[in-house]
């Protein structure tokens, strides 16, 4: 709460996703309706089962991906509290990512590009100062790809997706695979 009308208007704009604004300003996703809160509360009953299912999928992908590793390593000591909700991998090059996207699309497999555009190049943030051109962030963003990752995904689908990724990435790199270690689990 505030008595400052300008500050109140700014808070209202931010909580409304930056809208209404023709300038494309930044806002937040600071809303949770009572309905959504009730759904979230009800979903807590199945939370542990959902965590286990996602960990299983993550480990199945990890076991099959030979020349890439999923991004988002679980920090030691936090595995018990971690629930992976997306699976993002980094390929060896932007062209390898494009080829994986093409082959997956031909087979009806949806993928997703992450961090595109980078915040540093987002039109709404064009006037914001940054520390140079950010070549590492630009490079990583050009090579990462989100893979299908949902509870009803089956192992045969993971195998098909992994084969595409492994084939394309292997043809485009001389990088050594990080060996799969079956004792490391999330």
C-alpha cells in the first residue's frame, strides 16, 4: 500500500505484465487467482509422485544422451527437494540445433528454443545498459534446445528423441561424451 499515486500506478502496471503500455515495458507475473491457488493446493497430494516421474524421465534421457548432457545440474544436497520441470540441452553448434529441430519436426516431435531472444537483445530492454556484447550468452543461447518432457512421455519416445540428438551432435562435433554414471541420480 502506498499514498504516492505515481508509485501506486507503477506497482499496478508491474503487476499487470507491464500492460497497458504501448512501449513494451517489463512487468511481472504477480497474480494468482483463488482458483489457481486451489488447484495448486490440490496438486500437493500428487507432488511426490510427480517429482518421481520427472526424475525417472530425466534419468532416462541422461542415460541415452551420449554426446550432450542436460543443462541444470542438481546441486549436491538438494536432490530430495528438486523437481525438474523442463529438459534443456546444449548442442555443439547452432547448426546442430537447427538440424535437430528440423528432424524432430519431421517426426512430429515438438521442441522449444529457450532464451530467445536473450534479454540483452529484447526490444523492451534495448535502452538498458549491459556489460558489452555478451558473446558467451549469445553463443549458448544459439545452441540450447528444450526437449519434450512431460509425465506421460514413454521410454520409446525418449529413445527416438535421443537417437536424433546423438546422431546430429556426433556428426557436428569431435567432443568427447561425458560418460553415463548409473550411480549418479537426481
